[in-house]
């Protein structure tokens, strides 16, 4: 089966597709836009509620006097044996 036959078969299959009318396409497009706006407002509302609620909880926590810093342990290098490379 060659490429030309593939294109002919594809065109034949596209003739069997039930394409929406112009009015259906416009209605579906408007429906998608309206639903997208409604869902974004819904998610934005709950994001705002949870963000401001979390901010209030964090403000109620007692403030620490000094920020936490991880201390590095002291390494005693005097106990490490040193070797000198052999000389030629």
C-alpha cells in the first residue's frame, strides 16, 4: 500500500465523519469558554480561602527568637594520619 492509496483512504474515511454544523460549533465553543471561566473562578475562590486561612494560622504561631540553623559538626583533623607520596 503506497502513500497515495493511504491519502485516498483517509479522504474516504473523512467523508464518513459526522461534522458538527456551524451553529453547533459556536454553541460548543461558547460552552467551553463559559465552563472554563466558571471552573477557574471556583478553583481560584478555594485557593484564596485556603491561602488566607493558612496565612492566619502561620501568623498565630509563636515567633522563634532566632532562625534555625543547622550546625556543622567539628571535625578533628589531628587524628587523621597523613602520608607523604613516595619520592622518585
